[in-house]
């Protein structure tokens, strides 16, 4: 034993005696390699097989069609999701709950309908608005409820049945939307900043008999002459302009129009008790306008309450439980409420008691850095134009070799199926990040929408991968269209794969939502066979206006059962 120890001591002495700079470099290289191998061998965020078959195909397909594809949440043989599964207070856990409507979403906001067991909240959701650079105002839910009741009752007393809402993203926009459900009128959501003549034409086409708009945004005389069916107008006025008299009616209009001001109606009931009341068993739907650009011709689509609640419920459950919207989230809709995907996600955030921050600077192509300069959102929904602008701006700032190396290492980690996290290496050489929010790294989830047929910029899988690095957030890419509330399909939150599509084309759009199913019909250019599924995209389900729609676009179902353009 002593001899063995002497030999070991002699060997160590010989090694140390010959130790030099090269030996040190070799030792550090070996240790570094072993450490990197251990670090780089962590498990992916989800099992790769879950990404290999993301939708469920029907066992039989009809001639001239592909198989019918569904979300794994609602496999074939089970009904599609039709609503929110709203459970009243005290209902047993095993009860299915009702589909609900917009009234139930607001009652969830106020706390009258409780959150599911295990969810944490202070009893009500939170709504804030952003004014300028630093003006962030929190609104009391009871005050917003009062505004909904006052304005809704005012319009109901004047017999309004189709109320055009011509506003940017604002608290009054949401108030008018919920008032329609409680007081039995149909909100018509008109995209903001239309030319005056186009606005008048849209009012006539949609049959509006009342209008809610920003004071000064609409020439009253032109609207009165062009839209003869209009009988009532409510102006919304910013606080800085409330010293002016906005209820005055120009000469020549006379008694044709009843003009009121939103804040004055609320102030008249300052000391009164305004409670929400609804006599309609089934509230009317909501009208959306689908435009390629402001001033262009619009496709008018009316969604029922079930169309909307089915979309909201499916968007909530499309996320894994650990990533769903909750009371700890701050949600920023950076796309216009007149886009059903943005609005349905906002309703999902309210239903989940997240803090919703409303910024009037919202719509296609907004600068996300400017929109978030005074807030720190954890979740946001943006247009493809905004995502492309954010990517382009950040990408051009990567010039140095170290920045490119850091970006490559995080891209490699995403390719391996893991979301990059801050490590010792990233602290030494951090990748380039986009300036989003006042607290860097707080943003955790970004929803991006591709609007079918509106020439939105393509986002490739490489672009989406870059956005995950730039924002340090997971990115969901959705396909949206006029006659489908919410989205047709959206990518899996854990799908970080890249390089499987041409860099100048759209990435895939993931599996369909759980409220609908999709199939492809053969046409002159594309046919389904045993090797591939391709053809015109057809969508059926509870979030589809009319139940079924042929989208007129050629699509394919890839080998991983995700939807993509041909």
C-alpha cells in the first residue's frame, strides 16, 4: 500500500514539475469542453414528438379533399370548443359550465363570476390607459361598470340597435362593446382614421343608427347628410378638451341628431347608482370590418356571441397551463381592437384577470419601442408589420463579431428546443436585445398575426427565431382572416424550429385552434394525394361566421401536421 502511494506521489510530482502555460491551456480547454457538454445537454422545453404531430387528422378523408385536422385538445369524436365554460360561484368542479357571452366576461372582470379554483387574484381585473410618455392611469372597475351602464341605457332609451364605434383603442371602446351585450344593441367596430367620405359610406353599408366617436374626428354636418339613418351620436372627449361645449348641434341639422358627450352623461349620474341590467336572453353579435388599408373597400362580417366566446376560450386553452394568462400578467394590445385576434386576446386577458393596458397608439406597423416606453408588459399582441419593423430595426444594429457570436449561440440553443436564459456567458457577452418595455426581460410572450389576403409582410421561421432572441420572449404566430373570430391556427409556444421554410416566405402557422377544424379541397392547381395534402383552405367550427368558410387561399398541411401557405 505504501509503495502504491509513493508511486502516485511521484507521478503527481512529475506532472507538476513539467506544468507550463500550454498545460494550463489544455486543462482549461478540457474542463471548459466538459462543462459546455453538460450545459448544452439539457432537455428541450417540450418533447420533440409533440412537435412532430401537432394536429390530429381524421381517419377517413373524402374524395377531392384532405383529411380533416383538429387540435389535440378536441380530438375527433369529441365536440369542438364552443365557449368559455363559465361556472357560477359554488358550482362543483366537475360541472361543464356554460358557453357564456360578453356579459359573462365583464362579470368575471368585476369578480361576480369567480376565477377557477387555484387561480390567484385580488377579486377584479385591472384596466389601465397610457397617455403620452408617462401618463399611466388605473381605472376603478366599478367606475367603468357605471360608464357601461350609463351609456348603454342612454342608447337603449333612444332605440339604438346598430351602434358604430369609431374610436382608437380606448376604455370607451371596450365600454361600448360590453354595453352592446348588456343593453341589446349591435356594436359595429369601424377601423380608425378613415377618410370622411369612406366613414359615411361604411355607416350606410352597415346600417348604423347611432355613432360613438372622438369629438372633432367626424364632421357632423357631412355625417348627418350622408348617413340619413343616423339618429344619435355620443362624443368622447379627452380631458384636455373638456372645457369646450361639444354637445352643440350645427345649424341646419336641427332635431335630426341627438348629440351627447360621454363624460357628461356619466357626470349626470355621479351620485346615482348605475347597475348593469340585461333583458335579452341572447345578446346581439358584433360587426367587424376587414380592410386592406384605411379608405379601402371593407368586408363586413357579423360574429355572434358564441363565435367570440369560442375564440376567446380556445385562445386561453391553446397555451400550456404554466404559460396561460393570469393575474400576474400585464397585457398590452399593440394592435387595433377592430382586429378580432387582438380583441379576443384582450378579452381573454380580462377573463383571466390580467392587467390590461390600453394604448391608443395601436395598429398595424406601430413602433413597439415607443408604445412601451412608459410601461412594462409581460404579454403583447402585435401585427406582422410591427414584428417585421422590430426585427429589421434590431437586426441592423448587429454589426460586431462578438454580437454575432452571442446571437449564434442563442440561435443554436433555440434550435435544440430550449428558450435561452441568462447565463455567465450572456452576462459577459449579451446578444443584442430590442428595447421593449421599461423593465428589460420582463416580456414573456408575443402574439403576432398574419392577416390573410392583406399583403402583410412574411415572417420566416428565422425571423421568428430572431424575435425570440431580441425580445427574450416566446413568440406565437397566428393566421387570421375576416370570417373567423380570433385565429384559424397559431404556432405551438414551444415550437422554436427554424430553417424548414424559405427565408423569403411565411413560416407555418401551427395547428388549428380547438374551436374549429380545417381541411383542404382540391382545385385546378393543387390536389391531395398520398404524398401531400394541398388545396383551398376550408374552415369549419364554432368561431366561424356562418359555421363554414372557404378562404380562397392555397395551403398545405405539412408532415408535422401544421398549416402553411403553399
